[in-house]
C-alpha cells in the first residue's frame, strides 16, 4: 500500500487520479478490503490494526485531495493560457466586400439630386406595353419602337427598355409638384459591343410643376455636371427627338481632368414633358377614380446611362466587364467603401 502515494503523485490527469483512487479507497479498493478483514482479527489486535489502516487511508485521501487540487489548477491554467486574447496584437483584417462601380456612380448621382430636393425611386423591370410605350406617346405603329428593340415576355409583357415608364407610374400615383430620379436596370435586344450591353442602367429625372422651363432643365443638368466633375464642368445640348418630350435634346458633359483627358461625354436624352404624356397620365388616373391634375402642367425629364460615367471614371474600356462577373475586375473595387 505504500506505492499509493507515489502513484497518486504520478497521476497527471484527473482520469488517472480517479483510477488510483478506485484502486485504493474505492468500494472494492485495497484499503477498503483491508478494513473488511478487521472482523476476522482477534479483538485485542483489532483496535491497533484498525487505527493503522485508518491512518493509511487518511494519508491516501489527503494525498488524493492535494493532487486533485493541483491537477484542477493546472487544467484551469492551461485553459486560461490557451484561450488568452492578447489585446495588444494587431487585428486580423476581415475580407471586405465592395460596391459595384455602377452603384458607386449611382450613389454619386442620387447624392447630387437628393441635395437638390429630389426623391429617389425605383420601379418594376417587367413592364406592360402601355407604360413602356403607349403612355409615353409611342403608339404601336410608331417607328420609334424600332429604336429600342424589345425583349418580349410570353404573356405580352416586356422587359422595360428605359426607365421612362416610371414617369407614368409615379405621376399616376402622385400629384404635382414633384421632383424624382429613378434608378434601375433596363434591357434592350441588341448586339453588344464595347459601349452597348443588352442589360444596362439608367437614371431618369422628372420634374413637374408650374412654369417649369427648358432653362430649369439646362440648369439642372449643369448642376449635375458640376457635382460630378467640379466647378469647371460644361454641358452641351443638341436638338434630338424622343416622342415623350417636346422639344427634345441630347446632352453631353465636358469632362476635364488634370491629365488632359478632356472630352465631351454623351450622357443621355432630355426635354420638356410632352402634353400627350400628361394626358395619358390623367386618363390612367381617371380610370382609377383619381382627379385629373396634370393638364396644363409643365415639366422636364431626362434619362442617362451611368455606365458611361463609370467607364470614364474608373477607366474601364469595355462595358461588358461590368457584368461578366470576373473577380479580377470587381475585386479592384473591394475594401474602399
Ligand atoms: C432613352 O432611353 C430615353 N428614355 C431617355 C430620355 C428620358 C429622353 C427622358 C428624354 C426624356 P436612349 O435610348 O438614348 O434614351 O438612352 C439613354 C442613355 O442610355 C444613352 O444616352 C446611353 O447613355 C444609355 N444607353 C442606351 N443604350 C445603351 C446600351 N445598349 N448600353 C449601355 N448604355 C446604353
């Protein structure tokens, strides 16, 4: 039994210690069994022998308790050690996502318009013919429908070819005065090249009120150009034709930078809202039991492609890079939100 103490000392885990404990002081352990033999001794020896065994058992129990305390403390120390956090270590960088370049340009643009008091809205990409064409003064026989080749859906609906149908939707729901910009995807069934995609984005503007003039439109586009390209930015308007405006124009921004890469950037179309559009809106409102409130109003609208701005800003030579999901392109926009 005198091996008990060295065995206890040698136990390096709580499990090993439990084994030693069972071996000596468990129910059928050596010491317990020894105590059981007392009854067979002659009475005069019993007392002395009993005291002896009890002393041994006491010594073993004390050694067991001490060892257990030690092992538990060691285990706790080890755990604390392994789970310790060194708050002085530099943090691990987390892989950050990034905003797509088109969303960055959208944020720049909508930021400019929000500061001018515009409301930013979005609308459905699946449209009906009435909102995408008819109400915008493009009847079915109109050659302008060929200008925007359309993806038709099976149920006669279509993927919107521009964001202009939101002019109709918004005016049907809201009364003037109003100032909105619409952001979203548009689709055209056309061959792709470095500057044309079959899915791209537009930013549409619409302002309606009393005595809105072409001068207001030009001032607004100029303000946007300054917001994008600084105080020296210039804008150019050239007459153009869109059935839903009269007069209509295309506008370009003179893009000037210190590296001498100045050029005119053709951005989009604009014009004064055509009276036929206001009439179509009033007709829709009337059919819904709403008052006709657009007759006699004036307004301007514009629509532009943010891809053009992003291509110049980020020096992306081909529009198709935006949507090819090549991580080498998109990865360059990580981590600087
Ligand atoms: C329109 O879509 C008119 N709805 C714009 C408008 C709104 C005029 C309100 C008047 C009043 P357009 O088809 O020109 O117009 O397209 C507008 C802009 O979208 C273009 O200037 C160009 O920047 C961009 N765009 C047109 N087609 C593509 C294409 N396939 N890929 C990328 N961008 C395109």
